[in-house]
């Protein structure tokens, strides 16, 4: 069975600073995809960034980047120059095989002005 | 492209009643997914369709739950004889194919009293 673990229930960061959210996962497959999704309060879930397991290069999307350590089964999200609009629940997720997303428990990110 | 839509957005029902939710995916997305999310948790997979075929059902989907996607377009999720434990956010997502990211709707929040 696949599992995704986010060990930080809550994180906070000062506006304009950098924050890193942690995620570890477990899977027996070699071909899979990893995602970070953002869920703002009372708003729908949106994709932040994706990483293909076969790619060694870490994905980057503007202020968002990942540190993908395949051997360690670690997939952390770094948010640079944090903005007030980044405040949300962040979910790490894994997809493989049957194509269903397996989510972690989430990390609530607060941005302090 | 108006995104994934869900109806209703909120539903309050009494225990024992039946409820039905609707999801309209992004047009031409052949995969459609249902997830359930309880407060403070990540979404959990319920079931998914490829076109009109229901390809996988989670063990979370008891015999009181049924989902359909009759013409490979919109989908319905019905819960019969609702219980208080069914109170949750029901999320729908669609995807254009294998290993593509899933696009989520705003969800239907069900409260069973």
C-alpha cells in the first residue's frame, strides 16, 4: 500500500521569507508521480507543482520548488518570498498504477505580515 | 473551459435520508474521481471512472454509496440512508488521462443531523 506522511501539522513564516514543507512517502513502485496541492480556506484545491519520479531534476514553478530525494522517499516543498496569498492547507500526494491520488494529512501554512 | 463544477455546494440532511451529488468535469476529461475529505484531513479516494466505466471502488464506499457516470460526462454520487459519519466534504476531480494532474471541483459539504 502507498502512504504519504506530512509530519508538520502547522507551519508559519514571515511574509517575504522562505519556508519548507516536508513530505515522505512509501511505495513499492518505481514509476509514480508526486504533487503538492494547495487548499485555501473555503476554496477548492489547486495544483502547485508536480514531479515525475523518473526525473532527477527538481521541479520549479516560479516561487515554488521541490527537493525530491527518491532514495530517501522524500519530497519537500520550498516556498520563496512568501506572500499572504500563500496561506492555505498544503497537501502532498502520490499517484501511481491505479491512478488514484493518495494524500498526506496536510500542513496548515500561516503567513505573518 | 469553466473547470470542474459540483452541485450542490452545501447539503444538510437528516439521518436516514438519501442524498445525491452531481459533478461536471472539465469537458473532454475522460477520467473522473470522487474523494471524501473530513475536517483537518487529506482527501480519501472513493471511486473513479474512465469514460462511463467505473474502474475502482474503495472499501470506504459501502453498499449505501453508489456512483454513476452514464454518458461519460457528468457523474452522480448517491448516499442512501445517511449516517452522521457520512458528514464530510465530497470532492470531485477530473483528469485528461494517465498520470496527469487531477483538477478539483469546489466540493459538496454534507452535514447529516
